[in-house]
C-alpha cells in the first residue's frame, strides 16, 4: 500500500484536505539558509494512530474548513497520518545500509535546523540544533504563514547524544533516552494542555496541532506557530562569526515578519535600518515577555543560547516550563550538572539576548563583529529597560482589574502612584518564608508566603461591602498563603506601614479615576469586583497541576478517542481563561467527561499555590 | 422569614419575582451575596447576576463560591449581607459543598434572623427540607455525581419545590403519583414563576401548580 503523498498537486480535486499537501517537507528556509539546516529523507512510519487533532488551530491555519465538524473522519485521519507519521532516514540508517520499501519513502527531504544549544560540547552551534525534530513545511492562510514541525521523528546528527558520544544512533535506540530521536505521549499532552491554556490567556506560544500515538507511549508531537525561529537560530552563526549564514537567517526571519505583517514597519530604506529595527523589535518583545513571565509567575529557563524561546517571546519546548501559584522567586530547576536560572534572573537573560541582537545588527551592517560588551549602553538597551518597566506597570493595573482606558489613563497621568503601588505590591509578593531554602523533587526552592491573587480578588468586594479599608490583621488573614507559618505573619511596624501603603495607594487610583473620569468609587469597585474575580480566579493552573492532569489523561487514554481528548483540552483551556473581556461558554460534556473535568478542577485547586 | 424561590428563565420572565425581591430587600444600597452552585465558570455567572441586579440600583455584591476554601473575613461580610442568592446548577454537588463547608446551619440562621435568602432552581430546592426533587422525575433529574446519600437541606419551608416545570401530562402523572404517598404539598413552577415568602406569608408569582394527595391544582 502506498502511504506516501508524492506532491500536494497530485490529487487535487480528489482529496478533501488539499492544504495538508503543503506540509511535504518543502520550506523556504531550506533554500534561503542552506548553511542553517540538515536535510533528511524520510519514510512512512506504520502503526500510528491520531491521538489528538486540534480542530480549532487547523481552522486558523486553513487545513480544514471553518465549518468542519470537530470530529475525525476516515479521510481526515488518513491525511493526518500520511502527512505526519514519518521517521527520518538518518546517518545510522545510511551507514548501515538499512533498506526501506521504496513506496514508503517520501519524495521530498525534511530539514532539521541548526541552532545554538548550551548542552553541546561545541558551545558554538556547529553541531547542535533540532535533535529529534523535523520541519514538515508551511501553510499560508488568511494572510498568515504558519510553520509546522514535528518532534519525535527520529534522531538527527544535531542531537546532544550524537555529539557528546561521537557516534550516530539508530532511531529508538534504547541505550539512550533523549538522543534516541523519539518523543513520548506525556510530553505531547503536557505541551497540549499547557500551551492551550497560555494561548487562551494571550501568551505567545507554540501550539500542538496533532499527536500521533504509537505503541509503548511513543508519539510524534506536531507543533505550529506563525514563525518557529528562535534566537538560537541566529546565535550559533553569530558565535562562529559566520557572516553569510547569519545574514541569511536574519533576512529570512525578517521577510517572514513582513509577509505576516507582524511588524508595524514593513519597508526599510537600508539594510542598517532593517537590522536595527529587528533589534528594536526584539527589545520590545523580550521586555514584554520577561515582564509577563515575572508577573504571571512563568518559569521558563531562559539562557544565553536563546534555545527555549521564540523570536517574538513566544514559548517553545514545554519540558522546563512551569507556572507557579505564588511568586516562588528562588526556585531553581536541578539539571544534574547545573541549576537553572530563577524567575527573577530571566529578565537579565532576556536583556542579554537583546544585546546580542544589537551585536548582530552591527555585525551585519559593518561586517565587523565587535565584542558584546561594546553594546552594553546602546540606546536599544534603554528601550528594553523602559519597556520592561512599562509592561510591569501595565500588567499590575490589569491584574487589579482596571479596564484598558483606565489603565492608559493611570499610566499617563498618575505614574508616580503606579510606581508606588508596584513597590508595595512587590514587598508582599516577594516576602519569603523563614523556613529558608529547601530541596524539592526537581530542584530547590524557598516559599513565598503571600497569595497576591487572593487579596486582589477580595479587596474590591470587601471595600464595597464594608465601605472602609481593612484592618492590618484582616489584610494578613486574606493574603496569607498555605506556605505561611505563624512566624512568617508577624505584624511588624514595617509590615503595618506596607499594608497601609498598599490600601491607600489602591484607593488613590479609585480617587484619581473618580475625579478624572467621573466614575464613582462604588461603580469602579463593582467593575473591579467582577473583572478581578476572573483575572484572579481562585483556581489557576500551575506546572505541578499540569503534570498531574496529564497523568490522569494517560490513565484514561485507552478509552479516550482523539475527539474526546480535543473536547477535554478545549474545555480545560476555557475554564482557565482569565480574560475578563472574553465570554467563556461551557460546552455540554458527556457525564463520563464531567467526572474527568471534575478531577482536573480538584487537581488545579490542590496545586494552586505550588510550583 | 423572607425567601424567594425562582424557578428559572430569563430576565424578562422573572420581572415580577425580581420586583418582589427588591421590595423585600427594602433598603437603600444593600449588599447582595451570590453563591454559585459550583465555582466552575461561576465568575461569568456572577458577572451576569451583577449586570442584571444593577438595573435595580443594587451596587454592592459579593461573589462567594463554596467549593473553594474561603477566609473568615469574607465569610463575615457574607453573613452581614442583606440578601444571599443561591444559584442554579447541580443540586447534589451544591448540597455536598455547602455541607462540606459547614454552611447549612449558618445559612439557616441567616434566614431565621430575617436575612433575605433567595434561590434559583437548585438554590431554591436547597431551601426545602431535602433535595429529593432534584432526583425526580427520572426523565428530568440531576445526576448525583458526588454520590451523596444524606439529602437533607435547609428545611426552611414545609413544602416541596420543583423548578422548570412543564405543564404536561408526563409531569402530571409522576407528580400525582409522588404526592399520593407524601404528606407535603409540591409546588411546581415553570420558568419565570416562583414563590415569595414574606414574614411567613406565602405568595405565588406567575402560573404555579400544586400537587397534593395525588391531585393537581392550578394556582393563579
């Protein structure tokens, strides 16, 4: 049986899902950045089942019609499997002359891209990149071009194992884990549940398009995003001083941003203007991203290789992503050889990456690679710092529950008040337990003791009901988290002053809006009560809760088909949608699924203050 | 005691009941607490509730989900509210959570001390002796997803309440049969109809029906 599509035009008119034909290995990066990729032949991988398909995303990408039912049919299933169920024919296969049936081999090659990765001994990106991923191709729909890549499609020569052990591995070799080129169902599900929640909450992120399941929990996890390029795609060539390939990657990336109209400015008078505009955009995106990560307690292991993030600050690779329930600012992941950065160190890493993009712009303009320190005080670095603070201020006002026009007004006319509130907010948010640092299963941490979401949610309703501010002890009673011990909660003079400052500044916002916008204090508090109850919902997902939810899903998996999994993931993301301006409707679920969802809610609730 | 039993329906259908509710509040600038039957997406329900009752010049509200832990400060304000509204949803889950949070005696005291207690559908059934009506009739019942056995509720009135009633022979048959063996009167209210109790005086709003000793009676 011939499983392989020869070309997307082969069966036009006969096929119901023509646009899948574009995902055939062809990608402009291959031609435009020849030094930035490795190409592999691939063969159809038998035995796969569609475990999940993201109908919603597929509609945005134009892969299925807007009116398509959220149900797999035999044609669609066949299309998904023929497109994504593949394994590369890697160096091991070639050297060992392993033969595969001709009819199973895809006509085009698929690329693995090169990028810098700090776990490679080379440390300069000569050997690193997509170690178990290939790019399926791209599709263009409604003015947006989407990249699609698949993880778990076989071991490439860019994997750390290949380069550390200096040998090629057969795909699936049980003697190594990460380097064997396969991925697991659990990884796919974790990315699915986490990315759908974060995407609903306006985080830029990769999203899971499909999961193909094989025996023994092995899977191919297909991801999509309008641009899957990471800073590390630039940094390897920068480190090597490879002007030609660096210019190619940069030009390629910029052309996609222009094509997708992702930037405000789309034409440039000179290369210099274009490359510095890229650096400027990176400064803004990374400032916004690192501020949002801090404010939403997202732990993303940012490091100098720029491997764990997309160019627009979007999240990629959920392996090390966590969301904390409280500001556990000293948590470090233990990666055996070293500890990760903390949530507060992410900003410095993001800033470092921006500095690298200024270095890139300068290098591409002058053809001379100056040292990174040369750009320490470049004006674009100030853009980053300014934008970071602005983003922090905006995030905080949004968290209180103010509407956009009130946020804009407070930022424009009452900035000192906002700054004052941010300081006092940080005082509580960053207060630590007297217990000190201790070990957790995957790292070390020191507990935060206050839950800012609780106070932000309750404050407006209590002010509204009581008509007065809270006493010191009432304030502490509300804000204390389950991590706080009696000794952590002492009402010292400093703490009393901070409680007073917190409440008086909060009130001063209301007074300012009352005066300038003629909106009474009661009206504002009512509006804040409603908005804040959504924004600061009691149950918010954490990294631990996602892990436990995925364990539950894995247990239910044999009985859950792909459509059911789609419904559950969608329902879960709706439940975690904390956008007060979006109406969230619940869909009718069968009784069996209601129980599963109930289980999910309990998990989220139990883990809500953890890591 | 002051109680309002809402069956269900939209804002327009409930106009008369709402007017009675506001009359019973009888106070300027009251505080109204909204207790959802489940915290799941209850923020959206709360928003709709606030938007609706703001039209009656009520501007102070508390959102008080009972299936998540709460602090004593907010709870005290809830008990000081002028009215507490219990929303609709799965009656079994709602009762399970109210009992787990030890709120049944507190709500009973609130009502007995003159606080205005209102309920819609599941919330209204909660004010009766037990929630058996939620499991009845078989073709229109809540699932006992939490598998609770003790169905006793607030027991504030001596009648049974059935919300979302449809005036059809299908319902008539089962309710006649049910009340043949029951000492209690069953009041069945279609959406938009309901019952108002003011100082122990009962008033029916909209077209309501009573089932007693195997017979059906029209009210209003």
